[in-house]
C-alpha cells in the first residue's frame, strides 16, 4: 500500500490517463473494477483497468493510467527499485 512507499520516501504521480467509455454508470450502480500492471518503465508503470456494471457484467469503460515513481522530498522521478518491480510483476 501507499504507506509502505511513503515510509521509503517514495510516492506515485499519475502522468496520463486514457479512458474508453462504452456505457454509462449511474449514481448507486454497482460495478467490478479490475486492474493490472501492463508494463514497467525505468521510473514507473502503466496500469490497465476495466470497469463492468453489475449485475449484467457489461463493460462500462476500460483504459490505462501511466504513473511515475517520485522521491517525496524532491518530487522528482526516481528509478524503479528492483524489489518493487519483482513484487508487482507476474513474470518469474
């Protein structure tokens, strides 16, 4: 979680978001949100997502967000540590 990153003096900054809207969601609608890391960069990652409305499970939207890892003290991008990449990677 974010407290673990903050304890290391690190944080995440969203640099861009791409959303493809398919169907509307209304106030009070229930949904399923799925997220995954699509790829890593030298200093961040791209997180994909899908949102399906319940109970029909029809896709409401999908897309991805790009994040960069920053040093909290400076606000500057920092290389992604190997242990973070390994923890969140599905590859061996």
